[in-house]
C-alpha cells in the first residue's frame, strides 16, 4: 500500500503529467480533435461529409476499447500499460502532416487511418488511468483535487492555444505550419510519457489488469451504474448530431483565421479553468449528480447559441465563455466524479471501459448521422435579415430538439449517494 506521502507525490506528478499532456493535445488535437486539427483536414481537402467521418472516428476509437484492452491481460501494472501505449502514440503525431506528400486521391483517407490509430492508443489507456487515479485520490478530496488539477491544466492550455494559433497563421497555414505544430506537440508527448514514468503506483494492486468475464458481469449488474450509462449515452447521441459543424462553420462560413480560433478556444479554456475548482467544491457539497443534471440542462440549451450564432466577437466571446464554464468544466468534471462514485467495486477497469465504449458508441452514431443530416439539408440556404438558415443551423436545430427529449431520461435518475 502507498503511504499518504507517496499518494501526495503521485497526485503532484499527475498534475505535471496532465500539463504536458495538455500541451500535446493542444498542438496536435490528439485528445479527441480540436479546431486546428479540423483545419488540417479541411486544408487537405476534406468535404463536410468526410468531416463527419473524422468526427465519428474519435468516439469509435473508444468503442473498440474493450477489444483493445485484451492486450492488457499480460499487464499487472497500470502504470506500465499506460506508459507503453502513450510512448507509442504521443511522439508520432507529426507523421499526420506528412500525409500531405501522398497522392491527392487518397491522402485524406491515409490521414484518417493514422489519426484513428493514434486515437485508439490514446483511448485505451483511459480506463486504466481512471482506475489508477481512483486508488491515488481518496473520495473525500476527489472534487477538490480534480478541480485543482483541471484548473492548472486549463491554465497551461491558454498560452498553448494562442501560440499554436499564431504559429499556424505566421507559417502560412500549410504543410510546414502543420508539421511544426504537430512536431512541437510530439516533443511534449515525450515529456508526458516521462512524467508518467515518475509517478508512484501501489505495488500491492498489481493483479492482471483486465478480466474479460468481468466485463460481462459488469453489464449484468442492475442499478444506478447501468441506468446512468444508458441514459447518458442517449443524451450524448443526440448532442453529437451536431458533429464537427460548429468548428467547420467558423472556418468555412465565418472565415476565422487560426489566431481567432485560438482566442475563442482560449477564452473558453480560461473560463473552464477558473470554474473547475468551483464545480469540484459544489459537487462535494451538494452531490455530483445534482450538479451534473444542472450542467447537462444548461449545456443542452447552449446549442441554441450555435443556431443563432453570428460571426462577431461581441457574440462569440461571451458564448465561448459559457461553453467553457458549463460544457468543458461543469459537465466534464461532475460526470467524471459521479462515475467514480457509482462504478462497481469489483472490476473497476472493466467498468470504466464498458462505460467509455457505450458512451462513445452513442457519440459515433450521432456523428455519423450528422453527416447524413448535413447532406440532406445541403441545398437549403436563405437569409432572414442578418441570420442565415443553412445546413449547419438545421443540423443544430435537430440536435437540440432531440437532446431535450433524451435529457428528460437523465433528469429522472435518482440516487441516495452522498458525495
């Protein structure tokens, strides 16, 4: 068993590791994509429908997580497993930029395959990391610790976003710009891996990491875990009907440069960083489920903001701040902490893996459907004063109407658990 001081040291190193990973994710889009990575695929020549495939590949990488975790059966150390797969995936992202040198008829598809490979390796370490952190962070400090960890990584993301955006613009938004960007990210990916190596691990917990029979046992358990997983998956499916089109709209319709995209992402990140500790404390005080329901309700209504979006900073900056406070900080933190509360005591790694697979399957289906919706509405375009009705807005309308329906299912969930 780890001593209290060893746990404190492990939690401290985890903050450093998270900071390095944040820079890697900011410069590469390796954690589920970002506006710069979307810009890269658009620059390669991806159509809006191809962008829906790109967006669907991100959750698909987690859908196959239980299959990928078969590789973990030979591992007894979560730390070694995570280090092994991050060492493969983090430093190679710069290869994505090299796909530009391939023939034009299939370079986009090769880029998608490489991106999917990296995303699979990135997602497969998620469940072991959650199980490892549940051993290092005691329940009574969970909200406070993760709130502070997310606050610090959020602060790290701020200069990273601005530097990345200005670099892309300064270097011409072409091959060398993306190669430099992804290469810098890869260097920080190496530092991220090294930080993981320094982190403490409880040697007594070194048992086989994955038990495939436990995955089926977890699914058989009736109760809050399964009910929550199904309800949140339905909500995620309908929310992801938006696909990647908010960012695509800002690039293709609003004509924002990367510096502007960086500023918008930065203000969202700043808001998220400062509100992470607040949501953590509120979750500890009033219960993570209550705070989660509040955040999900507001996040659903935020879709209205995309329906009525106009390309002016006095609109977009306050809107992005709201997204940061609710969608990034509130929903992200409270859903993670609530899952830690209700996950079965046995087979935690398997339970986290099943949850990730189910919720990301929902996201995968939603993103694919978004592509078909866009094709269906592609020919619609007319103006109402300063407001444009087009395929983007119609996809957003379908998303919010269906999300309001699935939200009702989540709001009905009840628990007697006290955080």
